[in-house]
């Protein structure tokens, strides 16, 4: 009877560990995909010619069978040849939802 109790406690610990590991793996996978979406938005801005337009832009992108919602914020800096770009990526369309990725960069604006 004691041996069965020890085995039951051991199995409970194993099941909890596997559950936690699976949950963490899914979260890290989603964060990785969200960063890819953010990097795609930065690349899209870099590939356009001329200065990027300041302000907010919202959109969505399909990646890995999921729809990701992103918001881009482009603003000027003290240097007129440089723009600050922020990209926020989330699973939910609601802007108050958790951001899975936030990417901030400075871009040189050639004339």
C-alpha cells in the first residue's frame, strides 16, 4: 500500500512537470511566431522607398496557421533623417490584449 502511494505521488509530479513543460513550449512558440511577424513588418518598411509615413497602422498577418494582429507606430526623431519604428504583435484584435512581441528600431531615411 505504501509503495502504491509513493508511485501515485511520483506520477502526479511527473504529470505536473509534463503539463508545465508543454504550456511553456506553446507560449515560447507563440512568442517566436509573433517576433517573426514583427520582423516582417520592419522588413516591409525597409523595402519601401522614401521616408515612411508617421503615425499608426494596423493590420493582420497569417503565420503558422494563426492570424496575428499587429500595430505599427512610426514617429520622427530629433534627427530628421531618422525615424523610430515600434511594432506590437498580439493574437487578439483588441489593442488592449497581451502583446506577444514588441520590436523597436530606428531607421535611416535617405533623401
